[in-house]
C-alpha cells in the first residue's frame, strides 16, 4: 500500500496548477499522502511523503532551489496530520458521550483544524526559514526583506487554499478505500 500511494503521489506531482499570486503550484500529490495518514497513521503518512519527495526529484527534477523546499513537505504534512488527528480526538470524545458524529462533521472538523494549523503556522516557517535561510543558501543570493514581507499574504492564501481542497478529497477517498479494502482506518469515525 505504501508503494502504491507513493507512486500515485509521484504521478500526481505531474499535474501542476499555477497560482496567480505565488511562485508555487497547486498539486494533487498531497491527497494520497493524506489518505495514507487517515487510514494508517503518522508513520505511514511520513513514509509515503518521504518516498514521494525522493521520487519527485528523480522523475520531475526541478533544480537546486526546489530541492531545498522538499523537506518542507514533511513540515506541511505534520501540520495537516496534526489537524486531522486533533479533529479525530475531538470527535471521538463526542462519540464517547453518545453524540452522533456524521461524515460531514468529521470532514469539516478535519479540514478546519488542518487548515488552521497549516495556514496559521506555515507562513512563519516560509518567512523565517525558507526565504531567509534555505533559499538564500541554495541560490547564493540574499533575498530582500521587503520582497519576503510582500509575499506573506501569498504564503497564507496558498497554505489555506491548498489544505481546503486536499483534506476533504483525501478524507472521502480514505473513507471509500477503507470500506472497499475492509481496513479499519485509524482516523475515521467508527
């Protein structure tokens, strides 16, 4: 399953939708990583993302600057995984109190918390680490602070919108996949 979902993530990396406000692309490769996390948990989710990162550079090489940004995929997924995990724990408490938790509510909680964590924390990491340390080291040039500060709204919009489409789609695919394969998913309501 790890190999299959990692291969799907690598293949989906070829589909890149340009954003009109930021230099990064929207991709669908986050979805298989999130599906594996929802079904199998943190370890498998990180393993699929690590394999995806390696395969991405092998099959779709993009240069030195992009290679520096690849480890940030692990950070991004940590925030998204954590949001889904916290949502699952909150909904689990509601179920324990005999409250009905439907699929829509689970998707809304998961998407909301994953978006809040990634959209709220990733712009700081983009600003402090990516644009002030990693990219200047890779490119060998200093990036002006005024340029970086002007990109902060784009950091926020990109991280929020990326999560808003990836989490619900991944949640629905994980639900169908776990039912079809008869697997008890780790972070789906029972």
